[in-house]
C-alpha cells in the first residue's frame, strides 16, 4: 500500500513516525490498518481485501458480498464489521478495534493457559462457530471435523 494514501473515503489512516500507515497483523488475505472514522469520531480497523484490486467486477462484487454477510454476524468471538465499501477499485471493510492480542501470541509470551481458561475459550469459539452455519460462504474452508483438544497432561478428548 502506498504511503501517500491518506484516506479511504472518510477513514483517515493512522501513521507511524516514519509516515507509513500503521498496519495491524490480521489475515493474510487482507491488509489491515488502524484508521479514524471521521464521521463517527472513533478508531476502527480498516481492512483492504487483497487480490481483487483492478480485477474483474465479479471478484470485487463477491468480496463485497462476503463482507456484507460478515456484517450480519453478531457473536462475541468475532469483531463486528461496521462498514463495507469500494474506493478506487479497492474493496474494504471496517471493523471494531480489537485492542488485544492473539491467543497464540499470548501463549508464546506468557506460557500455557490454565486448562479451565483454555476450555472456556474453546467453548465460546465453538458456540460462535455454530452460529456461522447459516453463512456458508464465510465458512467454506472451516472444518470442525478435525478439531483436537489436548491438555498439558497429554490427555486427549
């Protein structure tokens, strides 16, 4: 993404001291940046879908349709999609700011979670994934049939 881009519609991009947009580590299929919604006066995550810029209209339309579907999802495990749009051939969406860290990063930094916490997180995630069953296009590559849970004592469930 060019450092010269200042905004997407009414979303102002946050910048590092070097002037580069402040990127967030999210999905490999998108570029996520911290942005300011100048209409709602709040920080948001701006996600630019990669791989569809300048491509045929059907690919961009499909990306927008999936983002609009995701905007309907209301579950604690998922960031809420606030807006979906297209600016200069780039499909984007904004979501609530996720001010935290990935569980994987937390475990690397602090060590294994207590079993009760791990199972609680897993239960919440599974409950939210069940809610996604109505959104086939969002979960086309998600398979719960390969889920394996282990404890630190090497007990398999």
